[in-house]
């Protein structure tokens, strides 16, 4: 029976192949910002530049908020940043209370955190008459067992949420703190160097995901791109838009991308890996992805990030 379902999914995907460029939904995790600095002016400058760039290039986006960053009377500046996203016409989504992993947190505790974040976000989205519909798992970790995974997904469904998957990413977090460090030290030369390396990597890995999807599905679906709300992405937004165009990717809303039939492929994975969805689908379809050609982030950037990314 399972093999018939897989065959039907492949047939549906082939039938639904788009004629021109595929869509891409931009999603930004760890709102209001992910940064090496706790400075409110730095966060505000980052947010203003990122949103201005998205609007300039007519790119809709969904920002996934860590609830504790907005919680309490001392976080008014952070709440204002979340409101800026809504005022710019973007969507907000739920990214748990403290960026906890479902693989490492008891289900009841995890649900309590997501519920608390819902209570924090819902007045903001309701005031703008916007839906609060999308949830993203930190680390893309969806549970060590199917019982845990299904239990949480049942809670999400009962509260009007759906999981926002990821089918394209560029490991931007590897570069972001290194870039922050250069900016905060007023090292323009180093900042420019990091930016150039980041954009080169993004171009190469974006092309890889398009090739991998074509190999796996027989066509390229609408993608969901995982990024983070960082100063690096704010300062690179014009070049990122150019990379999308060069790779024949057309920005669309997350709701629009999720209407692609690829997202109806069964995904029954439970385990320790925080895999993006091409990897999950490759298990379902029993087809390999071209990992031998995957461009890994530069090792020196990874090492420098590891030094900066300390508690």
C-alpha cells in the first residue's frame, strides 16, 4: 500500500511541473533578531534595513519569533521590532518560547512554551488582522519518536497551526556572528570579506538545492528558504535578491509555496536528525540526493563562528 502511495506522489509531482521559474518563500528565524550584540539601536537598524530591502524587492516573508524575547515589561523594544514586521506587511510565526528542541524537551513542557508564545504573539497579529498560522521547529528537530511527533502535531492542528518546512537553506548562521563581530569592531575590510564569502556560498548552495530537487522529484517545486533575522542578511538583501533571480527563483508567500503538491509527500521521520524536507522526502521516495556535490560552508568560518557562539 505504501509503495502505491509513493508512486502516486511521484506521478502527481511530475504532472504538476511548473512551466517557468519556481517560487521561493523567504522565512526568517529567531526574531526579533539573531545577533552578537544586545544593543537595541543595533537590532532596530538591522530590522529596518532588512524590512526595507524585502519591500524594495517585493519579497514577502514570514518571521518566526522566539517568544521569550518579547515576554515581559523589559522587552518593549523587542515587541516594537515584531510590530515593525507586521507594519511592513510580513507574517509572523511561532518559533517556541526559548528556542528549545522537541528532541530534548518533554512534550508537555514543549507545548507549554509554544502556547505561551502564542499568547504573546496573538494580540500583535490580531491588531493587524493577520493570521498566526505557521510554526517552525528550532533546529528542525521534530521529535525522537513518532508518538512525540504526532502528539505535538495534533496540538498544532487543534490550535490552528501548521508546520513550516524547509527545502532550501544556506547556513547563514555560520557567517552571521562573524559579520557582527567585524561590524561591531568597525572592521570594514573584514565585514566586506565575510559578506563576499557568504554571498558566494549562498549562490552555490542555492543552485545545489535546485539541482537536488530536480533529481529527487523530476521537477523543481516551490521552495521554502530558511534564513535568520541578522545584520548580515539585512546588509546583503540586494545581493540575495539578485541570487534568487539568477537561480530563477520568484519570491512568493509561504502560503503560496505550501500549495505546491510536493508538500503533500508523506514524512514519517522520527529521530535525532534535524533534516530539511528534501532529505525527509528522499527517505519516503527511496531516492538518493547528490550529497557528494553539496558545498559545505567554509571550515574557517565554521571555526570562527564556534568561537563567537558561546553562552
